């Protein structure tokens, strides 16, 4: 019997989830565990020069998309990079030096990963190196014949972006999508996976809550159980994603207009009348994760969008060399100081606007 997990944005990560994610995992090793301990120490001390290697790598297989979601820069075609697929050579240049330490590779970022024809080969490559793999897709480009490739790749987690339980609500955000096709693809993947009695991939239905689909939350949870989804994850709506670090909560909230749901628990912002801006915990991204863009650019986190904000490029240096270069050290110093020190990086406006 399927037991679908339901998660909401106001639920914090339980400490048991962290233990399961990083310790009780088949991908662990003595070297990874030792490096993980160093990462946790770094998170407390926040040295300018990182002692540990990243435990999480974010890889962008493709930086364009077939949909036109109104709050996403790839959907609106706002970019300072040429749309392209990540090459296998660049993937290897990032993965190979880090593979002894990596727990997770996220094969998605700014774009639809299925637009890269080598996506499942990327998954295989990382899986063979004992790294957990996660892919997030709108699933509109997925065809029935791809199911065997997906199941045979060793993919650990598949996140499906599906914001509604009817075509009318779904298309208000996932413009250019096909609700019926996505639902059919999701069911097909789960059915074929279950026939093989495999636990992989874990299927997560991700549902962004907006004003126009808020009334479908309960129905989505019910439908997820019926479809056999492992987890349905309701998340907060947000403003233009490429501007998240450059604007404060008041500015971002004003961009949402008709998107913001009525239930304040689904709000990403804490700037309502009479409320103080939420003080967020200090960011740990600079000490434990790293991001690869399609052109070989290295970004400090998944929220960094523009090429000008990259911390380096694999065309000019190795990933471990970039990991402790001047930009990384300067940014770490700025984050540790809470913004007192200026780093001339994307971390400065992020600190100023209380995003870290």
C-alpha cells in the first residue's frame, strides 16, 4: 500500500531527515563522512578558505525551456547566456574531482533538463560513481519510450513540476504545457517502476501554490495518493526568480500581483502590515555546495542566475581551484561578517536584502 508523504512550506526539515540523507545512505563512505564532518564544522566557523570539498553539486543540463512560466527567466527568455546543452566533457570536469566527496548531484537548475539528449547518460555516469542523483522536470517532453531509459539510469529521485489538478489551473502558470500528458507520464513511470519492484526513482510531485490553484491543494493530495506518488510537496510562490537576490521582500511581493495565495502560510515573504521582516539563518552554501552552468560557469548557488555573477569558469581553471579562489574567499568573508564586509559578488545584494 502506497503511503504518500505530504509536505508543506511551513514544515522545517526534521533532523532525522538529515541523518537519513547524509549518513544512512548507500552512497556513504569513510572519506565522504570525514568530509561531511568538516563541512558541518565549517558551517559553524565559516573560514574564508574552505577545508572541505562540496558535498552537493548542482548541474544545469540545459539552460532553456519549452514552457513559458511567467515568473521564470528561462520561460520569459531573459538571459545573458546562449541557450545550450551541457557537454559530457564539462560534466566530467566538474564531477570527477569531487566524486569522492559528493553525496548528491542535482541535474537541474535554470531550464528543462530533458532538452539535453544525454541527460540519462549523465545520471548513469554519476550513479556509477556512487552519487545520489536528482532530476526535476516539467515532464511535458517525456515520451513513453523514455521510461525504460529513466528506470535503467539509476536515477534516485524524480521531481515533477505540476501546479494544479485541472488543465485550466495548470496552464495559468505552466504556459505551453499539457496537463493530461504530464499526469499520464507520471502514472506510467510509477506503474512501470512498481512492476520491477524497484524503489527508484522516488517520485515527488512539486506543486507551487498560487492564488488560482490554492483551492486544489486538498484535491492534489488525494490525487497523489491515488497515483502512488511517494511525496507531494507544496511550496511557496515567489517573484521573478532571477531577481530574488537583488530585491527586498517588499519589492518582490509587489511583483506577484494575482499570483500570491490568500493563505499566508504559503507566502515566501514576511512583510505584511505589522510584521517584521523575518531574520533568516546565515547561509551555508559557500561551504558545502557548488553550481555548474551549461557554459562551464561556476556559480555559488542555484539562485545565482546571470553570467556576471559566476565565481569562475571551467574553461579557465579546475573546479577545486575555483572553490577557494579570491571570489569565494571574499564572499565567505562577507557572509561571515553579515554584510559588514563587501565582497563585490552576488552575495552582497543577497545579504542586503536578507536572503541569506
